[in-house]
C-alpha cells in the first residue's frame, strides 16, 4: 500500500492543475479513497461532484396511457426494446409514476 501523499503534492495536482480525485490518485499510484481521506485530513476542500444526480428519464416524453397500452399489447420486453431502454428501466419508471400518482 502506498503512503499518504503529502499536502504540497495534493495542492499542486488537485487545486492548481484541477485534476479529479481519481486522476490525482492514478498519477500518484494510490487509491482514490486514500487521496480523498488525505484531502480531508489536510483541510483541502473538495469540489462538488459533476454529473452526479438524477437525470430526467427519456420516458417522460411518452404518455403513461400509451406506455401501458404498449406493454399490454406487446409485453414489457418488446416495449422496452422499441423505446431503447432496458426492461428494468421501463419497469422502474412505470412503478415510480404509479406511486407518484397515488401520492397526488
């Protein structure tokens, strides 16, 4: 296991060169967890994660009534394939929309 990187090196790579925690770890030959822990211990503030969070489903452009009719007509697998999503995604979307409608 590699030793914890020093503060000066972390400041140079993470702050001045604006590398991510992952690329900083790769450059130093250690784990991203070790870099993240060292940043915290040295009091170096981390940047917010980019691209993390919920994305809007591409299924929102279809009416729920039409999706249900398609599933009833041709099944979940064929409907998902036609829409270009996985079966799990389609099942989850239908479940979440149903729950939201009950809450409203």
